[in-house]
């Protein structure tokens, strides 16, 4: 990670961390994207993927 939360001017670091933790909670496959504009976190996006298992093929 190249930036630290301390560099995000005027924002509550603990609140940002809580939101990131919330986005990560329960995520098995996917991504969490944090968007920063002018040194401010403006968006936290959670993209979740669901892996579907194909049933085993029956061989006769």
C-alpha cells in the first residue's frame, strides 16, 4: 500500500477503516475498490463473485 490513511486530509481514519472492514466481511471471491479524489476517500465499492459448482457428470 503506497498511501497511508494519515494522508487523507480531514477524514476520520477509524470510520474509513470500519467501512473497509465492513466491505471485506464475508467476502469469499471478489474485490474491494477504494476510490480517492484530491486526497479524500469518496467511494468504497464491493464486487462479489459467486462461484457455481457444476454437478459431477455421470458416466455410464
